[in-house]
């Protein structure tokens, strides 16, 4: 067997970069990476603030990394599913809507063609610790969800406060941790503070019940039509609402009185939005 000769390590005479592998490595370094070469490839520079940290601008990124003071709305935290065999389950240890409520593609639709094995899937999730509350979120299911969250919320908030204290300790530990490690703890602290604001959010049970009931009714009504019928019906209702609103607006402009135009159209508008 023949052994390859060891490669001689070179040092760049312009920038003192060492351990370059042979003449080829030295030539590539001078051509592409050497700071003394004005034509060398420069790394891309991301926009940074005065303290050297990148600027985060997107709404999604700010919420994801806990850099916004406004938590997402309660209704936005509810997972939606397309119906059929899908079902809602509650995790007994959840302290937020995101933790406590989940949508699973099996176990729902009992009594329909989609739920032939609903009992099997419900018992399967029960063994994992998840509690079945229905194919749609009913007032009873929402009440149970809020009970679970309120029972677990105090300990969860205490846990977040403890973790924030540990992060603060690490951030102040200048001698024991590197700057990169302290930066990671700053990021984690911002995330924990965002989770704390979300955990301390007041749950409005009547509002959730009303909104989710309307969503469930709209889904049930939509499933009773085929797509073409649904599109036609939605177009007809929308046109009627628009025409009636315009007529009432013209009448009020000609004969002003104390009537509220919205009060005359709210039922039809709600019907149109349900589709």
C-alpha cells in the first residue's frame, strides 16, 4: 500500500491566517477569504441593532420568541378541524388552551359513516391520558376546558416565574458563562415572559361559548350541502344582504330617524358570515 505524503501547512503572509493546507489552500484563501484582498467574497451582513443583535420585524417571529406584549386572542388558540371523524380531546395537565386542547383525526363522528371505530380511538386516547369531549366544542366541553386550565394555571405560572429567575441569574453570571450562553438565556427569558402573559390571560367563558357555537353550527350546516350548492347559497345570501343594506342606507339618508341600520341587518349578516 502506498501512503500519501503529509500536506504542508501554510500561513497567509497578508492576514497571518495559519493551518492552510498546502499551496492550493493558500491560493483559495487569498482568492476568496483573505481580508487583504478587496475582491474576496464577503459574508452576508444581516441588519443589526446598535447592541449587535439582529432585528426581528415579523409579527409571527415576535410572537414565537415572546417579544410582543400582546398574547394571541383566545379564539385564535382554538384548533379547528374539518369535521368528519375528527374530535376534540383535553389533556388534564394543560394550563393553557394550546396545552389543554387538541384536535385528533379519529374518534369523532360517532353514529355516522366517519365514526365506525370511534369507541376504539376514544379508548386509545383515554389510555394516553386524553379526555374526549366531542366532535365539536359544546358549552359542556368549554366548561370542562376552563376547569382544567384554571386548576393547572397557578402551578404553571409559578413554574414560569421560577424559570425566569434562573434565566436572570445566568444572564448576570458574567464570570461563569460566556456571552453566547448569556444571549441564549436572554432569548429564553423573553420566551418565558411571553408564555407567562399567555398563561395569565383571563378566560372569557361566555365569549368562547358563543363564538365556538357559531362556528360549530356553520360547520354542521356547510356539511349538509355539496360544494356547488353551498357556493350558490352563499352568493345569494351575500347579494341579498348587500342590497338590503344599500336600500336601508338610502332610506335613512332621505328620511333620517332614530333607527339603527345595523339592527335591521344583523341577522342576515350573521347568516351570511356563517357560510
